[in-house]
């Protein structure tokens, strides 16, 4: 399964305690085998191995929110002055 940047996941009630009681997490960056994320409602941020996120998805501890992706500014769209 491919992890897309900007994808928002709903955190199950059983696992919210592991994520500062946040309702959602949003993937903001992936660097090799590590995924960085922010938690909903400004509850923090963190990172985890991609394998662990895939495990959480398989166990349905996090569930992708349909049609809910944010557009991340990757810095690639900068205008060049010349």
C-alpha cells in the first residue's frame, strides 16, 4: 500500500490514548522508511516507521478519511526571479 502525503486518518477510540487523544493524524512527510505526521486539533506531531503505520491500517486502528487530503507546500512551486 502506498502512503500518500496529505492523507488524513481517523484514529480509533482504542488508540487515541497513544496519540494525545487526537481524533486524526495527517501524513506530512515520508523519508525512506519513516513517516512524519501531525495530529488533529494541534495536539502535536510525531513520526513512526512506515511498517508500523501499515500495521495500524491493517488492524483498523487508523482509518483513511475518504476524500480528505490536504495540499502540502513542498516548496517546489517557488517562482524564480531572474
